C-alpha cells in the first residue's frame, strides 16, 4: 500500500492462513519492536509516539484449532472468553469492541461470533472510539479504532463590555479603582501592577454590566494540592516569567524540567484523590450507592448484540441489513384483520366503482302538498277572476291525477294479493 509501512507476521508454513499485519503511515513517528511467527501465535508490534506518550500497537492472531496453555492464560477448564477476562484482570487491561459479531461463517448452520477485538491499557476511555467497516466482502468485519490524542474544545470568549452596560458607570468605577501612586522598582513589580490593572478593569466591567446578563465566575472545587506541588507551581510560574524576560535557553530547560515534574505530581495527586474517593464509597444508601456507580462507569463494556438472520437464510452484517430484517419481521407480524369475506369485499368494490347519479329524481305530488297550496301565493294578474278560475282548475286536475294514481296502485295491490292467496 503506497504511503504505508507494512510490518507482517506470517504463518511459519508460508501458506495463506493466519498471520497478522500492522500498517503505519510513513509520516507517523513510530518504530518497529518485534515479530512473533510461531505455529500457535502470529504477532506484529510497533511503538507510536503521540501527545499522550508512546503507545504500543500490536496485531495478534491466535488459531482456533490450537488450545491455549496454562502459561498464557492460567486456565484450562474455562471457556476462552472467561480465560481471556481472567488474564486481563490482573494487568488492568480492558477490551474494546462493538458488541456485535465480527465473523460470519459461510456455513449457514453456524452462528456468527465475535473474534475480533482490541485490548488496551493506560489509555483513557474518553479518547477511544471503535466502529466496523463493511467495505470488504470476506467473512470477517474489520474493526477501526480511533485514538483522539487532543480533545477539541471551543474556547469560551469572555466579553469585557456586555450589551446594555453602563459606559459612564464603567469609567467612574475604573477612575475610582486605579491608583497612580504605585511604586515600581523591579520586573516583579511590573507584573504585579499589570495584573492589578487587569483585575480592576474586570471589576469595573462587572459593576457596570446589567444584572440579568453578567454572572460572576464561580470557582470549582477547592484546590487541595500538597505543599510540594504548590511550591512547584509557584516555581514554574516564576521561571516562565523569567524566560519571557531574558530568553535564556538554560532557564527554558529548567522550566521544562519543572513542568514535567509538575505533570507527574498532578498525576499522582489525581490518583490519590481517586483512591480516597473509592475508599470512602460504599455499596449502601449512605453514600447513594457510589461504589456501584463508580464500578459500572469504569468497567463498562459494550453490550452484546446478537446476530440476526435475513429472510434468504443469510446473516445480517451491516446496520442496513439488520434494519431490513426487522422490517420484514414486522411486515409478517402486523397484517390487517380480514373482517369480511372475499365476495363481500368484491361487492363493496363494485358498488364504490359504479357511476353515481349527480341529480336527484323529482319527488311525486301527494294530497297533503295539494291541500297546503294556498291561493294567496298565486301570481297577480290584471283579471283576478280569470286567474283564480284557472288556478282552481289546475288544482282540481292535480287532485284528479293523484286520485287516479292512487286507484291504479290499489288495483295492482288487490290483484297481487289475490294471486298470492290463490
């Protein structure tokens, strides 16, 4: 691979089986340690230089057909997962994995298993992340881990003059706080005067800022450093100022040495504080179950995610395949209930597809409608007498037609009754 340095640990037989490899970029500061090429173990290791310090990176392969001996894991009766856990516990190492299977055998009767994982020690969990790669078509899913050596944090901008501040009050406060009779005789006096001026400017800005916007910076937990560490911090600060003033390389070397000593003392102080917290933590309600919370936070492993089989009798490897398998399962489980027969469904469909009459038929005239008709509602004419006569003739004709229709209906009903009785 162009741009990479390859460190291989092939199987001693020279065949295409087993083996381990470590690929490192050419511009990455690293060096090769050693390579193990035995029949039961193949291992390649390098040392990488990072801001966290030197990190040992190794790739190892253990064949499944060779049993692990007691010298390596000190257990023969337990399963390999338990043996690996018991081997990592004494050396305070941890396992980094996704919790999902990484080996999908070609035999569909076999169950996928998790045989690819990382083992790390001395690296904080907060800077590690692991994910799977689905680009390859082999029976293994490669894992990709990332070590974030530097936390990306956005610095918070501190504004001296906030919106809505009283500028006149700021000037008055600053004039009342500044003392022009300060005596300056040395470099330390200059640094102290500058720091005092900055504090006075910030105090005046805080007094002039609106109450609902400005919030005074609250201190975190009180610092409980040892006297040695406090002395080292004061010495480091003094050496820093001296180097800025003189640019002497000797002072710079001493400053770097003191800074390294301060870093080590801070690590020891943090470790002692953690030990004290663990000693005071209990498993009962008096400390709000602090021991259980701490142990679950420090020893949390990835939750196992069991393999999923697809409808075509293959195993789901990627998240998209698993989502498709769950979608097919839901489609099979949730179906609409068949509350009507197939013939009834077709009949309802035919009724719905039939053309609909847009205008309603004319309703027939009844005796009540003819009796309700009033002569007052008739239109006016030049000869009221002739109009009334014509209206009365029309009403009589309507009554005769309705009576004739009623007689015809009665005759038909009588003949129908006779036929049914006969």
